[in-house]
């Protein structure tokens, strides 16, 4: 018997496994490239300094972003003023958390991809007030501080959030 026809061949691994390997390879290449940068004469240079590295790098990467998002969500869940948002399944809460981590990671210059909806669509009908917005930013600042994020980086994270204020806060909500 000969080789199986092209259409009947089984594929090795799944597409998801392929993407994981690709992301690991890309991350490895990014790490090596950042550690060993070459100048025009192919001589090694110093690694990037804090002044020219991405916000993602200066924050401490994915784990720090995930940790301060988790802390912020915990503070919001513990605040009775936000109890109306608690009526969501655990799965919905985890999905929202993951989308926020991915979005911050992406906007901070990290290797993540945000696959969620735009902020206006995601928040329409939630009637988020200006007061709720400001409280959530204060919790975010506290969570950033709790994880040793510097003032400059914390303000850059807040600036990322601020660019979406008009899409999230309901101006007609009281």
C-alpha cells in the first residue's frame, strides 16, 4: 500500500497547539533580541533602558498586569457601591478579566492580542457613572501601588484607561 492521500492525512497537533508554540517562539525571540541588541557594526549594545523600553516591560510584564487587574477587580467586588455588577456568572467574570488583561498588555506594548469588542459596545447599558469611574481609577491606582509599579508607569496605565472614558461613562447616568 502506498502513502495515504493528501486529504486523508492526519494533522499533527491542533491549531491551538501551533499558536502556543508560535507565541512561545516569538516571545523567546523577543527576549533574546532585547538582551542582545547589535549596533550598526554588529557589536553588542547595552540592553534597553527604562527610558526607551515599552510600558509593558517597565510594568514588569504580563504577571504584574494580571496581578493588578485581579486586585482591582477584588476591590470593586468588595465595594457595595459596585454590587449591581456582581450579577454575572463566574465564567463571564473570568472572561472580562482576561479581556482586560489582554487589552492592557496590548496597549502597553506587550505581546498580547485583544479580541474583545470596542469599549462603547461593551459598556452601553451599564449606566456607569462618573463617580463609579473615578472610584475604579482609585482602586486601579491602589492596585498598581500594591504591586510596586512606579508613579510614572501608573499614570501611563491610568492614561490608557482615560482614553476610553467617553465610551464607558454614561453621561446621562446620575
